[in-house]
C-alpha cells in the first residue's frame, strides 16, 4: 500500500504526523484491534451455528 495512504489514515485517526520509519508500524497497530474483533465475531457466529 502506498505510504501516502497509510499516512493519511493515521492523520485521520487524530494522530500527529508520523515519522517515515514509524508509519508502517503505526498503521499496522491501528488495524490490529478491528481485525481481532472481527475474528471474535466470526468465531462466536460459528459457535452459535454449531449449537443449532
């Protein structure tokens, strides 16, 4: 993904201008929680379907 897109995403989240060396790591960290929540939701749905 282009660095410009990552930088804009970080800025839209209310963070300060990221240093170029930190930008990919910060971008990845900001996406960690939504991915984790999605996995929990999918696991719960799968568990509910197996009980039915």
